[in-house]
C-alpha cells in the first residue's frame, strides 16, 4: 500500500466556508454536500437493521452456554421508564406515571437475570456494568437497591470495574446519589442536552441549569470522580449563541467526559419526534457550525476529542486509551473494557455474545410473555460470518482509534488486505482520501483530524450491506 499525500488542511476545500476547526481546518458547503448523507453510527457491525427473527432464544441460549468460564463480560441493564417522553428522544422508553407498572417490570427483570445465570452455570466476572434507560432514577432508592442485590446474587464485579448509570437531574435526588454510592456505582452520566430555555421548551424537557448544577456538585461532594454530561447539537431553536452559553456553563463545571451527540431526526422511526416543528431545526450548515463550535470550545477548554462525538480530560482513561490506540466501543459507548462479550438485560437490550447479536423484545407484553413461557425474551438477532468479523474489526478500529493496522488485520484474520479489500480501498481513495479525510500508509489507514468529523463516511466503504440499503428507504440518520 502506498502513501497518499494529505491535502493541506489549512486551505479551504471549496469557496463557501461553513465552519472552522482548531488547526486552521475549514469546511465548506461542497464538502458537506458530498458527505452529509444517511449512514450508520456503527455501534455494531453489522448494524441492527440486519438483525432478523430467524435468530431467536435457542440461538442465544447456545451462545451464552458457549462462553468460556474464564471470560469477563460487560453487563447492560435497561430500565425504560420515564415520567414523560421528551420530543427528541430516540431511545426505547415507556412513559408512565403508574409506579405499579414499573414495579412489575422489576419482577420480570429478576426472572431474566436468573434465567441467564442458569444458562451460564457460573458467576461471570463483570468488568463493565451499566444501567441505562429511560430514566433509571425513575425508581426509588429502595427499588434500585433491590435490583442491585439481584444482579450481585448472580454476577461478580471485578476490582476496578466500570459501574455506571444514566441520571436525569430533574428526578434524581440526593437520596438516589447516596444509594448509588453505597451500591458501588462509580460513574454518572447526566443528561443535559442544552440549558437554553427556548430549546428546552421546544424539546419538551423543562430542565433548569440549577437542577443540573446542584446534582453535579452533590455528586462530586459524595465522592464521584467520573462524571459525564450529554449534550446534543442540532436541536430545535438552537443557535451558536445559545449553545455557546450552554457550553461555557459546562466548561465551568468541568465534567470528566462529554458526549456531544448529533440530533438524529427520524420521525418515521420515533413518532414522538413528530412533535418537533421541522422549521425550527437548524439547517445543515447551521448544524455543522454548532459541531465546529463544540469542537473548538471543548478542545480549547482542555478536552481531548474522542471518536466522533466524545471528549475527555487528558487524565481520563478514555483519552489515555486513545493515545495508546486501545480504545473500544460497544452499545454502551466508548470504553477501555477488555470484555469482548456483552450481556443485555431488559426490554430492547442487545447482547453481543460469542460472535452473535441478540436483541430482547421491545414491548413489555411480549417481554413478559416470553419469560412466562420459560424462554429468553429474544425478538431478533444476528450471527456474524467470518467476513462480518473482519469488517467489524476494521470499522471498530477506525471509529475508535482513527487508525487501522492492515498488517495486523492480515495476521489476525488470514486475509490479503490489498487484494481482498481492493474495491473498498479504491472507493476510499476516490472519496475520503482525495478529500483529506483519510491517509493510506504502507500497512495502515489513518483518519485525519478533518476525517474524524466524517468518520462514519470513512467506514462506509467497508460496510458490505450499504449498497443493498440504498433503495430501501430511510434507515439511518444523516452523518452531519
């Protein structure tokens, strides 16, 4: 593989500047026109649209039983309940104020935990453990303690395990934080999105900056040394001025990590998003300007950029792992966890076990019915082929570490990279490489600083399923 010269990043790609980044990188409308198109976020490969009902409970049972007794695992617990659903939300949630409905769910969740533990036949070592939602702190501290006790009846946390939970400052009390600390949680992720009142009204949220500040400071005083905040750019009524004010407030708090997600407007998938007036959404160029502003603000504020949408302080282990090119990613996000297998519990949760994905039922009724029938509540899944495994590794390395050692791929999977991926390399050369998003080295592919913004586009040539999806209607959010 020959080295391709990188275009001078200090020169505009075209004549209509849209946004500027640290290092003198300018992005113009012509570049956005080429790369702003629907594409996967690659939280998995193959993506969830390839999952099918031909893979069911028996298949997943076999995969769980095949896990090595010595294998460490990641564990995800989905707690879907919220008081009400925000207009922008893209998660699998159940909006209800009937607490008895949420209590019944805990009973069935316990049954699923026991069923999985029985199949495993041992107490797995868990190195990464996460409660997501929904709003996990919808539950009372006592209910949370009962759930934690159930999990720890059947799973062991390794020393130094990541034990994380998503918390909503609107409903999370000091009693919740006290309970989480006592239960051994060591990481918090706070949903912020945007502090601006107009944006909050437009997304149906109603979260004050004071609520967030109060919870943040109490958590710090309690002893939490790893706190993440979630922001979203591209929301209705958002401007560079209003989002800039939000980011300055966040910088003042200085969380250890930041996730700055692109709002994915997919009302054909999430009907609640139909409540958002599309006329109030920032256009493509304005949305990209918000992203450029976030990168400049947080990098200027001392954060390292991680992957496509995360930031971390230099002393944080995510930043250190990226420096060593040892960063990983799964359905829970970027991680340094060594565990290659992930067990998902609760409705809609996805497991990634022994070379297969398995997703639980998304409706409470079918989730309960499967457990009542004595089977795992699997709705659909996917068993990876040998080709899938190679491509998953390629895409994961590019998404996480912005670098692919093609010689290592050859040694690990027994392929001739230049021959077996000749078509993909040609597409990469004609597009992302020519536009300065990637560089082909002898034995490696490097994603540039410019390419980090479009890393999904850099990965797409290696996605064997993309071509077939072009005529299938909208499936993915746009990459910008």
